[in-house]
C-alpha cells in the first residue's frame, strides 16, 4: 500500500484547516497566569499563559492591544478570549488573543489602581503642593458638558450664593474616547489665557465606565500642571476618580463644588453687618471718651478765665525772674571774693614785690635770668631789671665767689 507523502507546510496547513473549523477553538476563553510578557516595537504583544500543569503560547496584535484598559504584568491572573490555531511557518499552535480581562476583578478597576499607584509614586497626590482656593473669586471657569444637569445645578448655586462672580463655561465631552483630550485641553486653555481664578471640572454621576474620562492620565497631568487651583467634582460622593486625588480640592458632587468655590452672600452680609456694628461701637466709645476729655478741658481755669491764667503765669514769671537775679548776684559776689583772694596770693608771690625792696634782676640778651657769674663773659651786654625801668650794662670784670 502506497503512503501519501506530504510536505511539512502541507501538514501545517492541514492542521490549521482542521483547527480553524473547530467551533470550540474558534471562540475560546482561557484562564491562566501571564509570564514572559513582551511588547515589541511593532505594537504586538507576545506572552505565555500557564497553570500548574501546562503552558500556552499567546499573541495579541496591536489593534486588539490598543483596546486594553489596564497594563498586563507577569504573574497576573487573566481571562483571555480569542481563537486557537496554528502558525504554519513554525508549526506551533497558539492562542490569538482578541480581548483580555483580569481574573476576579474588572479591567477598569485594575487600570484605576495601576494608574493611581504610578501617579502617587510620582508625587502628583502630594498634599503639600495643593493650591488654596481664592476667597472671593472674580471669575470661575467650569470644564464640563454644556448640556448636562451638573452645569445647571452649579450655575443655579453660584448665582444664588455669589452673584458677583463671573462664570465661564468651557464645554467639553465628559464621556467617550474623545473626552479625556477635550477635558485636558480645556484645562490647559484656561491656564494659558488665565480666563478665571479657579477651575471646576467634573460631571454628574454614572457608572465607572461613564466616569472613566476623569481616570485618564492626560486629564490627571493637566490638572497637576495647572497654575490655577482646580476643584474636581465627579459623580456622587461615593464615586472616586484619579482627578479627585490630583486636584487641589475634591468636591463630593458638582453642587458641592459650587458651594466650595463661592462664598455665601448671606454669610457675607452677616459678616459685614457684624463689622459695621463693631465699627459703630468703637466710634461711639471713642466719641464718648472725646466728650469726657472735652468736658475735663472745659472745666479747667484756663478755659474758664483765659486772662486770669495769663496773669498767674506773669506772676510766676516775675517770681522766677527775681529768684534768678538774686541767685546770679550771689554767685557773682562769691566769684569776686575768690578773685580778690587769689589776686592777693599772686601779688605776694610776684617778683615785682622783691624789686620794690631794692633788688634787681640781671638777664642776658635772650631774656634768660643770670644765676651765677660764670653764666656770662667779660664784654657781654646784659640787662638789669629794676622796680622802675631797666639798665643796659657791659660786663667789665667777673669776680668769682670766695669760699
């Protein structure tokens, strides 16, 4: 019996033909753990799914991978949907994955937690860099759907609480694939042209899928980069999004956001009335004190009789002048007595008194006094000072003193 001999490629094509016609393999869901996960520059994902008893090679092409809402990681348990067939070139069968979800939890939840951990590690949730809201905003920008119930609630509350502020609506889509780019673009536009003092961004309630635009990384980074303070108001109070963590202030609802950014005019009126009453009380107290001071001044004698006050001061001036003159005369008398006493002592010590008793003083031409005969020389001219006048003499002879 002659056997039918086939080429290798023919065998692979035949097995592929059989597997492609199998209904189970044509649409199958497989549960397993990811390993050897690699993303190639082409955008295709290659990995292996395994359990305790086996392994299955898998591929996810770029078009399907772009629809992933989470980031697959090694060791993650997943459920992959697709078809099993043979790659004829290698003769190996593998699972061609069309969609993938985490096993046990939704893919949106996993994507939420992954992005939350990433941004938190980068410091986007740091409370120390949160910007305060302006106390009295001149202009409020709202980034949300222009036709939703949320914008109507916010406008109503803002108009009731603080009608002095202007409201600028930057309408965007808040749901769908285009929503994140529009929201992030509106926030950047508000900052570039400084259209307001504070930004509110958000939408009304809905499912996690409905709110997913506010879990987008582009929106989160636009909020973080904003120089204007941003209030996140997404859904109802139990709803939490990435935008809530990044924003400067998180509001429980859009209505609550309007209450947070705008002061209540009733509270302002009460505060102003309180300030007015306190100012009035202070002015009344000051006026009362001034009246008391005026009454005290009016009761003084100078105000009752200005001329009598001047006369009293004149008498005081005369009394002070008399005392001052007497004091000066007493001091002058004491100084005169001191001068007479010192003059007498000085006169007693004066050389002129000695000359008056018949003595004289011999001096050299330079005015120095001669104390001894050897202080001069024969022929030298000397001056002799008498009580009255002086004589010019020439030394004829010097006599030495005999012992």
